[in-house]
C-alpha cells in the first residue's frame, strides 16, 4: 500500500488489493448500487488481472483525525501512450461515485482541498499518471453532495440517469402512463399468455440463472450483429464479470434475473441489481422477430417492476441511454457530471479536449451545428 501525505488536510493512500480496501472501509452505507460491495467484488474479480488494467483504490482520510473521508474505486491503464486514472468502469457501470465517510467534504472549498492532496498523490505514484478522467458521476450520493462534482471544471455529462419512482400504489403509478402505453402492455400480456405454457419468472436458482444468462448473451449478441453494432459484453472478461455477479448474488437477491418463458424457450430476459428499495436494470434481451407481436422487452420490464414492487422496491432505475421505451415508462432524467484533469504535460491535450466537449454540451445549439459540420448523425438511442 502506497502512502502519500498532503499538507492541506487530507491523507491519501493507494492499494491494488480490493479486499484490503473493503476491509479498511467498513459498511458502504451511502454507496450507489454500482459502488456496492457485491458489484465491485464482481468487477475487480473479472478485470483486476487483465493486461493494461491496474487496480488503484484511493482511501482518503482526514489527516488530523484519521476519520474516513472518501474511498475511490479506481484503475490506472494505458491508452494511446497516456497513463489514465479512471473509475472501475470500462463501460459497465452506469454511474461512478465515491464512497463517502464522515469526513467527506460537503462544500466546494473542502472539495478543492481534498482534490489538491489527491492530485499530488497521483502525481507521485510510482509509474506516474498523465490524466484523471471521472465520468458519469452523480451530483449527490446518499443525500450528500458528491465532492468531486463540486470541483472547478466539473461539467455536464453527455449521459444521464433515468429513474421512475412509483410510490406505494403501483396501480396508481401505472395510471400515470399514457393510455396507449397501458393498453399496449395489457395487449402484449394477453398475446403472450395465449400459450398455456407462457410464464413470467424471477430466477433464484444459481445454475438455472447461469443458463438463462447464457441465453441473454446469445440474444444480445444476435441483435447487435443484426444492427451492425460493436458489442463488447460477450467479450471473455466482460462475460466473466456478469457470471461472477449472477453466480455470487442471484440467491441472495442482490442480482435479480427475470424472464418471460414458454416451456423451455426463453422469450425475454432482464438482469438488474437491487439495493434496499432501489432496483437498477443493467442488461435486457429478447428472442427477436418471432415474438415481436407481444413486445417482450417492454413486457418483461413491466412484469419485473410489478413483482419487485410487491417486494418493497419503490425506485426503478432504467440506467443511462435515452431510448424511446424508457420515455414510455415516464422516466425522470437525472443529470450526471464529468471531471477531467491533467496530471502531466502529456495529459494536457486530453484534458483540454474533454473540457471543450463539456462546454459544447452547455451550448446545445452550437453543439448541433458542430455535429452537422462533422457529419455526425443523431444518436440511435434518441430515436
């Protein structure tokens, strides 16, 4: 474990050992579902040993009192010759947030002081670092301000969260949806259940869950190939992450795998994670054209929401990506922020580019003009 003491009030330590960091920190009471121990255990278990990814977990405490301030689950990797420090994500995590201790900064001044010590510690790392890039950060976590979102230079992310809060009466929430959406869901269920073997299920048996996950991988891979899109989730390491997550957590209820089935055929699947009264959707698939008349993707979402609501879930997170089906469920968009800073001269051009992109996002009219000049089409997900 490397130690770096700053002069402005915060003590920064780094470790490559996730289990050691976990033991040091204790209960992550205010963590988002993506910084929960189960998620991070699966993530570091899959990615910690691969080439070009080095775990770099920062434990920050008050230098005078020793009180815990912030735990940052990070990695360091090489990209185009630049040593980048970033969250444990690699396009798997919907939001990246610090875990907050009692000494976590609550205002911009204290956040800047912590950042000064963290930046100094990163610059002194053996092997060095050129850039820190923190993306998809919530403005607050656990009802407390995210100190990294308070830093000068933090700005709007291109992505946002999408959340539905139902309250205690699920039927009352359902009637807030547009009438055409409600009727389509009812019709889809009638069409699907014409077959006497049709069923909706939440799968808790580990072996069966792994078999259904394998079907999800195949269904998603086929769809991405049909759309001509690059698909990374079936890469060996990414697939190992999801298998770790399901294998270790489907029986205890943290990982929730739901499915529409007809006999032995899997028609649609939905994988999510739950934390208290919150549920986050992370992967979805369906069997394709054969079942398109019953809109299996939307149907498995609605059935899962109804089942989990009975089990105490009140907030349903549809994850990042502004697809049309999410708008039909009445999601509220949750803003996320990015922060990038150079740690060396080699990282400076990348930091300036990121800052320019964030500035453009704050000027949407100009951003659209730039897209037209560059010949960029509208995002598929917005259609």
